């Protein structure tokens, strides 16, 4: 052992520093704990195989450049690790290749970034500085290495990788073929092996479209839901009406009927829940594409992708989205949003989905005092939107996307209508004030729609796009849910993914509908309301008004919720108690979810809908 240290001091020093640092990051920055001893062992050893290969590359350069290369490799590794940690602070997720292409959004996330970068982060690079100094010491000077040594280093890396993979196989069979859950991948492979694997997946999926053919499309046709379940009572109840769909930024269901210091957080939405159809068990199903994923799911009734935002990665595919279907029935479609038009590649994707027009920020008066955080504040935004709506050709389908209630939940003092929530976590504490502001904006929207005589002729739908407070804010979430022990189970985290859904149908009083569903169900639900039959359409959702529908919500990570069971994080819980039960009970449900996700992915990666165009 001592001999090895003497022969390879610089190599071992760099590897040890990075290994230790990665493990510390696992513990402090990522949520990767495993209960099992083998899982903990895996977590500890998983950075090693990559590091041996990676730092080992320095043995392929000349002696006099070797230590410099070791240092540069360490620095690059540290930067990638750090970027991952910052990304994780916001998204509770790991970076994927498609995310790296989402640079168009970078300019707007300045505020969020400011909240996510801490002064103490300089410590992240403390070992890099130390390494730099030590590598200059005589003890660490490089010596000539033979081909045999190089081979030995690479072999060591290979043996370590094989060992790690076989350990992982005992924990998670078919890890590489079945897993959508990036946390599981990182736990078993390590961050950097995961990145390599992700690059491989990316190249594979890019090739899928090129090789897809009519044969794959025929397979898709065979599996299509040929008999869409609908609800005879409400089918066509809003025939010929306008359709206004509001995407409510970062709004989770727990804010409904919630009070902070005795003040209602959503007074308007609380009332609306009693005067429209309200769905308390409706879940968001978004992945890395956040708002844009919610838009994609609701307009197409397809799942978003396991990696990246489909708005960015597959904007030139063929789809059969709601605007296109409605166009055939004489509808005009438009989107309204007070942000840059290229954010989430919307300008391109909206054309693909068949929208006739996109009213982005350039259509709005955006004075300094009317803007906060990402863009135009919601109240001036809806005030300026309604006159445009009034002028649209009728009937129309309009999507209105709010923005103010967005991380890090910034609001000018004069717009704060309730107290902040008593929490030591500033994000959690500010969240309720921006939700309150968004609620006011919806109230203004409704009153303006009434004044513009649009209210009575329009179905108005409001849905939450995705969570606002991520899992990482465990303590704050426990405070919100009034859990004194501060402990939330995976079952609780699934419940927290509920987002509100309101459907206001002119002439109908509405009621609370407790069916379990998700954003994927909106397309068939709304088109059925407008009296449009979806026979032959490729969608994964079902009509939320139908009594015959199978109650189901599948998340992008394979989590699945049925009436009786919740499968998440490889565990099985009974509904509604949340008691953990035998995982075997959930197996059929988990398999069904996986199969749905796979089929949806095949359609998008293979661009299969193009084979159906007449
Ligand atoms: C940006 C807005 C927010 O235009 O839709 O996007 P998000 O970060 O929530 O996906
Ligand atoms: Mn959003």
C-alpha cells in the first residue's frame, strides 16, 4: 500500500480529495440517503471508479505536464459538481444533457440564482486550492510511468466499476434499463458515471427518430385507447364556447382554504372552488421542463420527457394538440404570457402546436413598477390581456400564463396583502404572499372578463403548473402541514404534488369532484366539454368527469397513485392512510405506469405522430 502511495502520490491525492468532496456533497447538498447498509456503502464508493479513470487520464500526458493536468482535471470536476449542487438547490434534480441546451432561459433566472448561491460556497473549492499548493511540493512531483502502469490504473477503474455495478444490481435489478428516477441512478452509479450514462441516453434518443418507421407507428396504433371514456351528461355542455385556460404559476393545492395569521391566502379561489368544478385530487406531472411541461401535457395528453424539456428538445415534431383539433372546429388559438417569447422555446413550439398567435411580453406595457422577478406582474398582465381577448376571433381558445408566484417569490411591499408565513425558511415564508397576490390577479381577471362580456360565453379553466416549494424545504413543508415532529414521508411528498384545478362551465354551478387525475387528463376532459370526440386520437388521459374512468396519476419518475395505493421511491403505501405496505402489492400498478411512460416516450422520441398525417 505504502509503495503505491509512494509511486502515485499526486494521482492518489487528487482522487482522495475529490472522492471525499463528492461524498460530502452527497450528504450536504443532495438528498441521497439510503436506509440499507449496502446502499450506504454504494453511495460511499460510487465516485471512485470514475475518478480512477478520469484522473488516470493524466498518465497519458508527458511527465512535465502531468501535475498541471491533474490540477485542471480536478478543477473541472469540482466545477461540474458545484454546478450540480446549485442546480439541485432549485430543482431537487440532477442536470441532464438537454437541460444544458436550455440556455435561452439563463438570462431570466438571475434572481433565482442570487438566492441559490451562498457565500460559504467558496469552501467548495478549498481542496482545489490546497491541491494546487501541494502539487508543487517535491513529494508530489511526477515520475515517468510505463504502459504497464497506465494499463494497471485503467484496469483498477474497470474492476471498481464492475464491483460497483454488481453491488447496484443486487439493490436495483435492471438499473440501466428500467430507471427514470435520477436519484436512483446517482445513488447507484455516482454523479459522474451518471452524466456519462445520460450522454449515452441522449445520443440514443436522438437516433430513435431517424430510425423510426411506419412499423413503429402501426405498433402505436394497436395500443391506442380506441374508446375514449366520456361523460354523457357533460359531453358537449359547452359546445361552441370560448375556452380560457389559466396556468397558475407554482400553485400547490395546500394553499386552498389555508390561512396565515387568520388571513385567507386565496380568498377568491376558495370561493371559486364552491362555484365551479373543483378537483382536490389533481396532480401535476411535470419533469425538468416545469411550466412548459405542464403546457405540453395539458395540450397533448402525452407525458413530458424523462430528461429535458420537450418544448426544447422536440419542438419540430408532429403533434395533434388541442389548438390544432380546435382549429378544425373553427376556433382561433392564442397564448398570453408576460415574459420573453423565446423562454422555454415557446415561440417555436407554439407554432408546432398550432397556436395562431403568441402575445408575449412585447405586447405588454412593461414599466419598471409593473415588473417583478421574471417579468410583468400578474395584475397589470391580466388587465392588459382582457382587451386583447376581446378582439380575438370567436370562438377562441386562449392560454393565459401567470408568472408572479415564481421562485424566489419576490414582491414589492405595496403588493403584499397578507403577512408572511412564520417560518425560518425565507422561501416558504414569502411563498404565501405571492400566492395571495396571484389570487387577487385571478379575481381581477374574472371581473374584467365579466365587463368585457366574455364570462358567460367562456369555459374558464385554472390549473397549478407544478410545485412551488420543493422537497428540499422539508422543515418549511412540515411547518405548513403543521407536523410537529417535522418528519414527512415519501407518501406525504406525493400528496404535496397536488395542484388545484378549477373548471368553470357557463350555466353550471359545479361541485367538488374527488377523482384522482392529473394534467394528462385535461385535453380529453376539455375537448369533451366542447363536444369534440377524440376517437382515433393518441392520448393517455381520460375525461375527469367520467364515472367510468380509471382513477390514476402517473408521475414522470414512475410514481403512481391509484384509488387504493401509492407507489413511490420504491415503496408502496395504502390510500388514504399513507401506511407503508408490501411492495409486491404495488407491482402491477408500477409496471402499468412504466409501460405508459415508455409508450409516450416512444411516440415523442420516434416522432411517430408524423406517420399519421394524411
Ligand atoms: C417563464 C415561466 C416560468 O416564462 O413560465 O417558468 P418555470 O421556471 O416555472 O418553468
Ligand atoms: Mn412554472
